C-alpha cells in the first residue's frame, strides 16, 4: 500500500495541505498538483460532474505520485463509498454528516471487519492488481485509510460530540458555505455565530485526538482558520485557482 501522507504528517505534528480537484480530470493533473507541493488531492464528486470512471482514472494517475487521494462522495451510501475505496482511494470525505448513526454508516462502509462491513474485492485496482494476503491487507487498510466527516449543519453541531466519539472517525471537516447556510448567515464568514461554530468544531476535534479540516479559498481565510485550530487544509479548488490566476494575469497584460 502507498503510505497515507495525511496520517504520516499528522503523526509528526505537521499540517497537511491539499487541493480540491473537481473539474480538471486530466491525465496530467496528478503530476501538476504534485509539482504544486501539495500532500493530498481531494477529489470532489458531490459538486462536480465527475463519475466513478473519472475518479478511478484520477486515482490511477495519482498512484504515480506520493500524494494521498481522498474522495468526497455524493452521499453516504455504501455503493458510493465501497466502490470508490475499491478504485484505490485512501480515504473518504462524507458530506453533511448529521449524527453518530450517519458517521457509523460511513465507517462501516469503508472499513473491513471487525471495524466495519465493507465487502472484499481484492486483487484489483485497490491492490494494484496484485492479490494480497487478505487478513494482512484488511488490517493494514483499516489502519491507513482516512475517514472525514463534514460538519455542515446546525444538527451536526448539536450532535458534534457524538459524531466525534464514533470509532473510526479521523477528522471533523467544516463545510463552510453549507454551515453558514444552515445557520441562516450564508457566506458571512466573519459572523460571530460562524466563528463560534468554527471554534467548537476545532475544539471538539482536538479533544478527541482528531484532525480539524477546512478548505480556505484565500490566504486570509487560511491564516484565520489555522489560527483557530484547523490543521488539515485543502487550499481552494482547481477551478478557483485557475480562474483567479487567469483573471489576474489577463488583467495585468491588458494594463501594459
């Protein structure tokens, strides 16, 4: 198995930095983002047109890099989670987890027995097509794969400690747009109500020995949110970075 850089860096007390891929599902994106210096790629299926074949290709291309691949599935259903893990992903981001029961459903879908109920389909993409020793691989995968639960609603905040207490959850991740929407303050990221929620999530994650994750879209957001206690960072998305860089460059060219 390829080492999980997120786990490695967190264990060293470092802050892994990643990037969301949601549009540019090309054969070159893996090496391009590796050159960009990230530690992990967060592949998005929830708010993109990417399907399972697209994601399977991306994961295969990322195997030519040391980067870890985490996939945000469209919903917390077994048929999404297990298939994506069997394509070789090293972790799952579960959107809009609202209760301990939903968190357990995610863990159960992506971990093997005795920690979960994921089915065995070995010797394919997840094992680089080399049949493993089943029990050894199952134990190694359970140790290595990474479970992220997104906190995106008032209900999730109300059940935060129960979600964090669910065995197998590795990270609480704030979906900042959806959380502000649920709180009735859409995109008001300086609203005290949102900032209090950020502090609550980061504090709960720390208390449970978990990572606190978030995706800033600017350096200003990154600085503020890291200061609050977030230690697993995905910086922007492929569309966000490309759009901003192109606009800035074109405006500069026109100004000459």
